[in-house]
């Protein structure tokens, strides 16, 4: 699935993300979380999976699955092939520049996703870290 974790997409304070491939074919992003303490037997993780699993919006990345093995925890998301918005808006490369129309569409999509999280799903979800690095784009530059 992960080709021995050789294709690292990124790293943050709490997780490392790798590109993988499901047996059924599609590419996925595998978010390997830091080792958990066993104090609550993984209940926090399972609660988070249950919450994330109920999120269904066109502009919010979809959780495909999860894995728990001992103290290791992984979240498996759809793969967003264009990566994060920051590599386009902060790039000096001509081929990575976006038209004003595309920037508008991305901003509108991100706003729709945030509105859904705040007001549209069963449980209000606040992200607390909205920034270009955390806005992921699919092959059509849709967040």
C-alpha cells in the first residue's frame, strides 16, 4: 500500500503523510500519526475517526479508511494530486501561476468547505489552522 513508506508527501507536528495505493486501484494519502499513549485505549482516535467519517462535502477531503496496529495509527484519505495551495501562490515559477479566475474558484471552494464544517455537518468542526499549506487541490484544482 505505501511501497515501504518511500513516497513522503509532507510532515507536520503530529503526523507524516505518505502517498499510497489501494489494492482496488486509487492513490491515497496515508497520514501516519505520532505514537499514541495507551491511556484511553485509542478511544480518542476512534472518536476522531467517527467524526471525520461523517464529513461529506465536495470541498473537504474524504476519509477513505483508517488503521490501528498497536500504538501506530493511520488515517487514509483520498489523494489530492495537485498538492497544497501554497506551492502555487508562493511559487516564482511561471508554470505554477494560477489565473485570477482559478484563484477565485479555489477561494470559493475553500470557503464552502469551511462553511460546511462550521454550519452544515451534524457536529460543528473548527479547524483552527486554515492556511494555504492545508488547502489541498485535486487534479482540477478543486479544494
